[in-house]
C-alpha cells in the first residue's frame, strides 16, 4: 500500500538499540480519519479505567475498551477485562493495519483521551497474556499528540508526533528495554482515540 507521506521510511528503525519501532505515517486520509474518529467516539462501548496504585483504586478520566477474536481475559494494574466481540468497523481498521505492517493481531485495546489534560505515564506493554515479543500496532485518530519512548537503563529518549490516521509498530524487545508515555499537554483541547492491536498468546 502506498503511504500518504513519501518522506517517511517505514523500514527505518526509530530506536538506536534493543527493539524495533517503525513509523508508517498517515495511512488514512483526512476524511477517513474524521469518519473513523466519529464512529469510535459514538459507537465504542467505552468505560472508565480502574487501576490499583499504591494500594488504592483509581478511576481514570481516560476511557478504555477491549475487543478481540474471543472473550480474551486481559489484566493490568490489577484490573481484569474481558474482550468484547469485534464491530465491523474495528475489523476494517484491523485489516488495514495488518495489510500495511504485515503482522496479524487478535485483539485491540482502545483508549479515549478527552483532551491533552489526559495522558499516560511511563509503562511497557508486557502483560503476561500477550505473545512474548509480539508486535503491537498503535493507530491514532483525533488530536495530534506527542509520544515518547525512554530506554529503561540508558534513559535515552525518542519522540514522535502522532497525527490522526497514523500508525506506529513496536516489535522485538521494545517492551523489555523501553518504556513509553503519552505526556499531558494543556495546548491540546480536542479528543484523541488510540487503538493498540495486540496478540493474546
């Protein structure tokens, strides 16, 4: 599939070591991206995320949803989720992502950030249910947001600006050696939806 931005090299590894991150740029045009954002905001079965930190339950403003081939169980931060059945539009998104990056996925975790005041702290997607060293594809719609990788030992950082309709692929040892975050930004006032396509082992 031809990418919309000819300057982007999806084969280039953005990380200096210990894993592979490929940025494919925008894979949906602006009309498609707007249509999918509206669908995701209106039709996804969103719920507030519940996390356990420092011995107490925290309910986030950010909302989440979990879909998959089967009712997979998925746990993080002592919170257990059961995958819902795919919606047709989500399968269309999954098929496009798989076509572009050449990987296959059986589930998707979605996050809804209502504005730049909602973000995600440093973490790795290394939960026990996931396929070891399996690829994770991150697809963005809505507001452009800054996305940062940080090496767990050297503290080196790699930053991206994730535009609506853009795709990032994380492979290999990324989750072992790197953390990533979505920093808070007061300048961003519109919502962003992120879909991370994953493989449950």
